[in-house]
């Protein structure tokens, strides 16, 4: 038994010895293999690049620093567009432990879609996917709630594999656009989207200046390598020519007019003819720019964001101001020239009639304007001949951009001899505003030449640019001199007398003004068959010291089709507000102050 046991023990020892030797050999070879692999990896370019990429994937992220966007003010320093602090919420993919917890928390606190967040949080971190943005423009109150929840979850759970965890959820402050006046001036301002790009109006036109220069840099996840982001100079700020009080008043006036007359839309433009400065531009519809995403539906079906610069229409008889200006300036007629109105005029095979189908007999040129005679205007155009007439219309800027510093301007349309769709009859119809289209701002700009001694200024809405502590004023620009000072003064007097003789609803107590009504038929695919019109009025004053041009347009009014009944009273109401806000005393008071 003893010898048998000894032999068994010996065999067992030999078996263990063999195993020990094998293990020893393996353990000896392993370090050699590890060293070999390390050398191979470090000397193989492909492996080196792979490790470098993996290291960069988890070491940080690319971040773009956006400077504060420049602010926008009215001419007196009232803030129209500023900035507020909001937060971007994102997910650092390499830090995520529980996508389900993240999706549940963010859908509850921020109202995000659960599946969207879960999908984003479940991505594997890679060279092309390090960080996922899941929410923008998050308020500080929401961020405070999220931070509190994240702290509680991390305190309650120690990070085991399936424990709830909000690791990876991060947030960064940023500035978003804020519009303290909400709807006021929305059409001329435009808005800024979530990506920081301006759309429409001033925000789009001056986007590059307002936005400043962003900078892209690498942000390390290593707390020992964290650096403060560079302080970038904010974008340029703008001071507009707009007067906040006048803008608000004009919006109130046009809103009341639309309601009173059942119009589809309305527009008022107020321009200083001496400088081209736009003091107010009120139109419809308007939106709260802070909620532009929800309210942009108001501009469906081709409705322009700003009708004053983007919607060209057939203006009707306000266009007669330009025709008469051309006729007087070219020497075709004088104010006292007599025209015998028979109520009908033939040109190019087309018969032209007056607005009421009547004949007014002998009239001087003031009478032609006072009674708004289509026949007289067509006669004037033929006396001037096509070249002279259209040269003057182009000199007034009809059919061309005004050059206003807002995005989305429409040049309108002025057909010219030689165009495929121009006919001889167009010379007659164009003379009273039919068959030619222009925007309210184009018309206000053209007629401002009559109000400003024949000098037409380029309209502009930015008064000055403020950048790095310096203020740079925008230079006034003359865009043309379509008529002489004498013509401008003669026509102004004619149109002032015309309103006074007619006891027009446009007359303003205490102030002498000049102006002209307009009733434009609305063309259809079958011609001028609609009973709807565009009612307009353009006026300027005070005649002895002209400070403003006011252009009024009501689209498709229901109370009356006539500009004299619809638009003229709106002009009066607008000017009554305007003279108070401009601190402009009545004519007799100013005469006494000036010693006249």
C-alpha cells in the first residue's frame, strides 16, 4: 500500500510540476508579447492614427463661440431688438450611462420628444459624433430644475450599470434675440432664427454687421486643461431713423382704418423728404417677433412680410402727381393751361373715360388734378410723347429699386416702349396709374421729390451704426433730381389749392397740406372686372416748411371704393398724430415765432 501511495503521489507531483512549468512559460512569454504589441502599435502608422482619433473623440469637442448680436434702437435710444440669456442643452455621448433616464428627464422637464432624446443619447461616441444638441432657447428656470434633478440622481445612485443616471447631460448659456416691443415695428425689423441668421427687414439686411465674427475652438473635457473662452467683440448695433412713438401711433391709425373700412390690409409710410429718413412704416399683418415660429402662418398664400416695400400694386390716381410733374417740368403745359374735357379720349385703339364717366368741360391744370381727370392725364402723356413721359417716370424711380436698406424690396413694373407687352394704349393708361405697379415706399420716395424742391433722396431706415464704442452716421444720398425746384413748388401749391377748394377730408386743422387721392382698379385675369379697389392718398406738409410725406394705402376696402372717402380721412388722422409727436406748431403759431 505504501509503495502504491508513493507512486501515486509522485505522479501527482509530476503533473503539477508540468502545469507550473507551462504557466511559467506562458507568464514569461506574455510580457514579451505585450512589449512586442506595444512596439508594433507605436511603429505602425495606421494604429497610431487610430489611437490618436480615439483619444480625440473622448478628450473634448469643437465649440463655436458666438459673440453677442448687436442691438437695434429707435432714433431716441428705445430698445427695439436686444438679447436675453437662454441655454443650449446637449449630451456628451462618451459620458452617457443611461439613455432611458436622460430621455425621461428631458421629455418631462423640457417637453422634448422622448424617442428623439433617447435616440440621441444612445449614439456611440465616435470621431463624427461626440456631442448631440437636443434643445435650444431653454430658460434659466428650466435649467435650474434640470440641475437640481441631476444632483439628486447622482447622490441617490452610485453609477452601477443599470442605475438611473443623467451623466452626459450638459448645458451652455448663450444669447437669443429678444424683442421688447413684440409686434410693434415687426415688419421693418425682421427676426433672427435659432441659428442666429436674420430674416427680412433690418435683421436680414444688416445680418453680418449685427452678428459679429464667431470663432471656432477646441474645448477639452480634461478639467486640468479647461480655458476660459475668448471674449469676442459684440456685433455692431444700429440706431434707426424710426421714432418709436410715431411708429406706434401709425400702427394704431392703420389698424383702426382697417377695422372701420373692412379693408383686407393697410399701410402707412412716413418719410422726411429732406433726408430720406423713414420715420414710420406701419403695415399688416404684424407678428410678435418673440414667437415668430408660431405666427409666421399669417404670411401664407404669398402675403409679403412687409407690404410697404415688397408688394407692388396699381396705385391709381396718386400716380397723376408724377404725370403732372413731368408735364409741367418738360414745359408741355403751365398751371394755367386750359384743357377742354369731353369725357373721352382715344389712344392706340382704346377709349379712356373719367372715373365717373362724366365730362368736365374747360379746366386748367389745377382743375384736372382736383377732379382727377383720367382723360386730361392721357392727353398730357400724348402731348409729352412716350419718350419724354417714360424718361420722367424712370427718373422718379418707377420700375426700379429705391435702394432702401431693408431686405425684400420689390422694384414694381413699368412697361416701356419696345417691351413685348407694351402697346400704344399703355401711354394713356399709365398716365393715371393703370397698368403700372409700384410699392408704397416707391411712391412715397418719388413724390418726396415734389415735396423737397425737386430733389429725391434715397430712403433709409438706419440712422447710424455703433461699433466698438464709436458711432458712425449714415450719409444722406441724393438719388435724383427729376424736376426743377420751380416745378415742385408750383405743383405743391396746385395740390394744396385742390384740397382746399374740394374741402377734402384730408385737410388738417391749423396746417396747410398738399396731396392727392388715388383709387386704383384691381386687375384680374379677365381685365378690370372686379368691383374692388386699392384706395390711396399721398400728402405732404406743412406747405410753408415741408417736414413729412405720408403715404396711405388700404387694400380692398368694403365701406367705399373711393380713396377720397377711405384713405383721405386716414391721412388726416395720421397727420394729426404726427404734428403733435414732431412738436410741430400750427402754421399761424410758427409764422408768429418766425416774425412773419
